[in-house]
C-alpha cells in the first residue's frame, strides 16, 4: 500500500469566459510514495489545467489538494517546495549548457556544489546526453532540451515529481532511457504524476492510471484492470470486404474501405475463414489500452 503524497478531492475549475467550460470537473485521485500515476487524455482534456492547480498557478473554484500533508490551495508556496515539475513547455535556458542548467537547479533545491555536479553527470550519462552536455542551449535540439528539462526536475526531486508530456520530441531510443529514469524515481520512493496523451507511454510505465476527458475522470485503475473487460477480445481490421460484415464483429469504425472492430476469442476460427474469403486483407491483434481509451471516450460522447 502506498503512503499518499498527493491527494486531490472534488476539484473543480470553470473558465467563465469560455461558456462555462469545465477545465476540471469533480476530479479526485491520489498518488502514493513510490507510485507512478498516469493521467491520460487527449489535447484539451484538462491535463495541464489540473497540473497548474496542483502547483498553485491556478486556484480551483472548489475542492482540496494536499501535498505531503500540506494544503496546496491555502498554502501554495509551501506545497510547491515539495514538488518538482517538468512543464509541458521547455524551460528557457538560453546562456546555459544542459549541464549548468541541471546543476543550477540542484543547487537551488539544496544540493551542495559537488553533489549537484555528481547528480547532473549521472543523469546526463543515463539519458545519453554527454555529447550535448556542454553545448550552448541555442545549439541543442528540441529532444535534447526536453530531456534536459526532465533532468532539471529529477536532479533533486521533491516528494512529488510532475512530468507533463515528458517525451515530446524525444527519439525512441532516448525515450526508453527516460522511462528507465522515471522508474528510478519510483524506486527511490518518489511519487510521480505522469501527464500524457501517449497511450503507449501510459501502458508501459504507470502503476495506476486515470483517463481524463473534458476535465472529468471517466475511468481509473491499473492498465490491466482497465483492459480486463476486453481481455477475451481481439481487435480486427478488415480491408475492402465484398460481403456484409457478420453480426459477431462489434464494429467501432467503418468507411468505404476499412472496418475496425472487436471479436470475441471464440469467434476467431469463423471470422478468419470468412475474412479469408471475402476481404482483401485482414489482421487480428490483442486489444490494447489505446483501443480501450478510444472506446471509453466514444462511449462517453455517445451518452452526452
């Protein structure tokens, strides 16, 4: 059982100037020490607004936020000292090198000069950034800047580390290295809030997950528990079929050429034989978290 580091309860925030748009709508969740909680949602789902309320940039209309026992709504500055954040946009470090920027944050957060240098060097090496560590910020790529921003959040982590879209612009190889370093934070007992629209990222790295849509939590649990209702199904893609789609295919999307849907495991033999005869191409894959996420959002919209 995780000791709760971040507790959010009944959080509401409405933007009055946008026809009463609910940025967060009765949001409640907790993140424990040594836990990675994913917040999954598409652009505009309310993820960054949620983060801004946790760190005190925005004040909620109602609800509570507690960070390691500190009321973050009443005492945002005190709570903020307990949190390290990698924002969605990169921190400007013009005039610095990645190494200097990371060391500087370490010093600001209380590390000695030697310890800050040691931590910066270790993170740069772990993220395969040694080649760029001493280059001026204006000469590094967006991906290197993104990884530098992560290292700035991780060099002297607070009790809670918030990572808002940490892998944007990061190449696949270093993305895996970044995931490893997020796990290192978890293993050290840090609570991690990972905000992402990347379903694969959420599926591979988080312990628990909430799915956010239009500011409201529409599902929560472990990736495995969210997948449980469809564990006996496969995702089917059919290309250019010449016959009526059998009723046993639960169609999700369809156009003139391609049909995507689910089939139950016990229908595989029948559907395979039918598709081999009537379709130009077909494929079967295990139902993924992405399929589940899309189905949840579509179901919510259908009942709105």
